[in-house]
């Protein structure tokens, strides 16, 4: 079986998209894959929904995988994602 190197998640940043993002992030971390997101705008998307995905660092912190104050590049180097 081939290892996963890259993941692509298409999302409209809805509540359901947040669940899919969490699962994709978990898979990317586990397999040390790079995670790409593609924003697919829906008619109901809003700036509020867009802001839901700014919390990836805190999600990784809750999983005790990184420190909350590390910059994105340091997290990328540490976790390989």
C-alpha cells in the first residue's frame, strides 16, 4: 500500500465542512501528509463561516501535538504537515 503524501479537502467552510476539516487534519497528521484546502463558495457562505478554519493551531494544541504559540512554519517542520 502506498503512503499518503498529499490530501486535498474541498470545503465551503460550513459547520459540516469543519467536521470534514478536523478529520482530514487528523489523517494528515497521522500519515505526515501535506493538507491542501480548496474553498468552494456556496450561496450561503459568509465571512463568519470563513473564520472557522483559523483555529487549526488550537485544534492541534488540544490534541497535545504542538504548543499554541508556535508559528505555522514551526508546526509544519515539527509535524511534517
